[in-house]
C-alpha cells in the first residue's frame, strides 16, 4: 500500500511523493522516478529518502511523481539527500 509523503500544488501539476516502505523499516531506500521507472538514488535510511522525495517533486527538484521503496545496503549511492 502506498502512503503519500508529500504533494505539490495543483497549479504546478499536483505531483506526489509516495512510499511503499513499511512503517518500521530501518534500512536503505531507493527513490524512483515514476515517469521513467528509473532509480534516481539510493539512500541509507527512510528519513533521508523521504526528504529527497519531498524535494524532488518541487520546481527546484525538477521531477514529477516519485516513489520510495526498500533497497539493499549494498545499493547505497549517496550518504544523504543533499550529497
């Protein structure tokens, strides 16, 4: 079940950041661009991934709707969302 993390204003397209990660999950997370079904980044934890997802759907972030999913620790590409 997807949970909405953030929503952009309808005037800017109404993009959404959603999560498929379980509430108690503590591991690495990947951020996926829904328009291309492409992994954008893999971060060490859910908090970093949620921050990145919320930023990604803003005009400065430049992406449409994104989704956060669980990933393996070996897939981590960045230590934090601002890196």
